[in-house]
């Protein structure tokens, strides 16, 4: 299906740079990146910069076909704080601008449905094809009819019945893709404001065998002088190694840098984090090395569900399973059901455990990634805010007042519904300044974290001699000079690792409930384990552990008004924590999970605002504890 779709869709492929590839890398032209000039940078990363690395505009074949009419320039205006009008006519503005944005339109069929829509009707008539003309008219009639037209088109591609009138030569395909990409890169350069707002080049590689999601967001460090030398790479491979070769070719040709971010692993049916290669053969050290090199970060949470962990995999974790409803049923289009034996390859925590297990055998960890969140919105509006949620696509924007009740599974009447969508998430990058180079380098070294939408400030350092006394001095300097930040690695020296953990509430959001450390490790026999530790929580003098559990923080949400109060929880939590179960020689990882107090989801805001009635399942899920996930710190045995 995807090959047929790409054939008609004017997707480029001539400049794939697959031969004579070198390792990813390239010289750093300046502290601020290609063509950005010089700005003053802090000595250490000074704050988390907030962004979305996964946004779609009208250049995406599906986003345009399903109704969005906003382009990259609208997306950049909105992300940087300007008010825009959504496709459905609703005024949209962020209460707080983002710091950076990656517009990740699908490389397959880049801009193709938009080009069909924008063609003069006389040109469509000249094609002398009734089906193409009908699709064209449906796309102009209404967003609803446009969605039906694109659904028909996708079915035709799957059945190999795309009208000949839509099939173009490879030369025409390459030319169209190159023109859109060049225009897009020029737009990014215009909106990129070093020190104020960062516009990064990227695209989405849409590998989806049998409907199982293996997508990656591809993110460039460089400006257009380098990125114009290539075109986006389509997801037509049998596995991801073709993308890596493209990335290696880019680095060799331009001296620039690029990375890939796997996303939506929760609908991969176990394929995203396999223990084997795609063909079922044993994983090799070379494959593991390439994956670790090219994919330093993973998208752990987004609109289409949360991929941290699942209760089946983490039965002793009372907070497992956030954002899984509807998404655990099957793959992306629900053409294949998900069975419990697939969960391990779907979720990030299990992947982290698999990674250290594979490292024990191969000497390389293929899943040594940091964690981020992003939206995957197809509206051109990058917002992860519950009270400002503009939906997954235009059929899910707030102009559709009962959007929470609509089926969201490509036209079927069962399975997934609007209320299953999450409003998040965001990516936070600890950087020394807001530039392409600094943001990219934070991703590369994994000093990033994920949130489901709120902008809480989370900082973690790991070492071997941290204590509560460090809070009295310059603890940030101590963290960097005596340890490693999130995303770093520690060599086991026979002493239990210790951690400095600081969490501050979103200044415009809810108080914090607790801070937890999630540890995963492999024992001497090669068995994988996990443990969740409650490290510090609000009202510790009153909320005393019972049976090893911290009592619930409470719930102040008024279901009738969609309001809550910060009369429970606390604004700040910090701790110096040492692993109480350390064993010398253990391969382990540690990441921090921060939980807010319960707050309303977008579905409850809609219920109150529009007077709709939610079904019981949706109403039960209309209040949630938003959260943040830090990138891990790894503990590795000292080489013998």
C-alpha cells in the first residue's frame, strides 16, 4: 500500500545518499549552529527549554486530507506565541509560547494532497477521470467530505487501484518534493530567532509494516545551507536501517548532524523494541551500535497515548497504565489486535530493561535513550495544555463540541474514541541557550525529559557522594562537576549511586504529589527486574507509608465546574537519594517520575464548557495525575 501511495503522491527519492556512508557526526561550526551567529551561553545548562518535536501541517498527506488548512508559517507563529485562527475558525493562542519547534510532516507524499487540492479545477477536468474529479470536489466541499475522499484514496492505494491520472514520473515526484522542502527550510530560517525561538528542520519517517507503527521523527541540527542538500527520506523500507544510512550519508555529504526519535511505540504490536532484528534473527552488536548512535531519544508520551509502561508489565506499580485506554487494543489502524506477549516491545520501561540485558550479551545497549514528550498534532497547533487542547486533527478541534464522543479509528464505529486522546505532551531540553545547536546537543546527550503537558521543572544528577548537605551550596555546579545529569552514565566503583533530585511545580499549574525513582536492573543470572521507589512526597509527616505504599494525595477537582485547588500537594520537592538495594556489578538504570495532584482532563473541560454528557468510562477517566519522566542515568559495571 505505501509503495503505491508514494508513487502517486509525488514523494521524492533521488537524493537519498545511501552509498559510501560514514558514521553520524560532523564538525560544530559554531557554538550556536549553522548560520546562527554567536550569542552568549551559560556555563552550564541554565533552564529547561520547552518544545514540540512532532507537529504536522498541511504539508502532511493525512493532515491536509483530513482537513487542516494551516501551513508551516501558521504553526511557527502559533508556537512562538502569536494568535492564529484554526482550520475550523476558532481563535487559538498559547498562554505561554514554546521555545522550540520541529515541524515533522510526513516524508511520504509530502504536500501531495495539498497540491491536488490547490490545482485549478480545469486541470482536474483535463485529466478526464471521474474518480479524481469526485475526490477533488469532495476535498473542496467540507472537512468531513475531505476526510471521506482521503479515506477512499488510501483504500485505493491499498488495493492498487489508484487512478492512472494521479501517477507521475519519478522526475516529477522529486521536483515537487524538493520545491516544498526548500520553501519549508526558508520559512524555518525566517522564524528561527537565536536566543528567543528555535525552528528546527525535520520530517516524519513513516515506516509502518502491516499497520504496526515504527515511525521516527528525524531532526536536524543545521540550517538550510546544509539541509537543502537532501530531501526527506520516505518510509518504504522493510526495516529502519535504510533511514540510518540516509542519516549517515547526510553527515558525510554536509558535515552536519541529524538524529531520529522513535514514537508511538504503544501501537507497534511489539516491533519497536524487539530483542531480535526485524527478520527475527539474533540482534547484532553492529545493529545495536547504529541504533544507539542514531536514536538517542524516544517519544514516551503524546496525543495517541502514553508509552511509559503497562500494568501487565509493571503489576506492582500503582501508577502504571497512564494514557493506555483505547491504545492497547491494537496497532495504529487497528487492523491487528495487540496481545499481551507484544506489550514488552511496546513500552519504554521494558525497552530500557531489554537494553541493558542486550548490552550484557552484545557489549552495546541499543535502547539507551532519553525520554521526551511531544504532541503529534495534525492541526498545525502545538499545544499540550488540557484547557487549550485543539485535538489530534481538525475533526477533533474544539469547534466540534461533542468531539470526545466521536469514533477515532479511521471510520470504524468501535475501538477508539475522541476521549482516548491525551492533550500532551512536551519535550523539555536542558540547554545553555535557545539555539539550534544547543537544543539539538541536549537531545544528543539525552539531557531532556518528557511531560504529559505541564511545565514542571525537573533536574536530576547522579553520582556517588551526593547528600542533603549539597542543597546548601551551589548544588547545580556540584551536580555537573561531581556527577552526571539525566542522560548520563556512571561507572560502578563498588559504591551505591546517589542522586540529587529537584522538582518544581509548573508555575501556572498544579501542585506536586510525589517524586519517584524507577530502577531497572539485570541480575547475575541475566534476569530483568524493576522497582519503583517513593522518594519524597508532600505532607510526609501526615502521609505515612502503610504496607510500603504512600497514601493517595487526595482530589480537589470539582466535576461540575472542571476546577481544582492547590490546597493539597506542594510546590517543590527535592531529595538526596541513595539506592538502598545496590549490588556491586549490577547493570542498572534510574529515571525519575514526578506526579502532580489530580487535575481535570480536556474531556472534563469540554463537558462543562459545551454541556455534553460523557459515557461512564470517559467520565471515570476525566481526571488524571499529569506527570514528568526524566531521562535515565545508567550504572555500568567497571570494565575488567
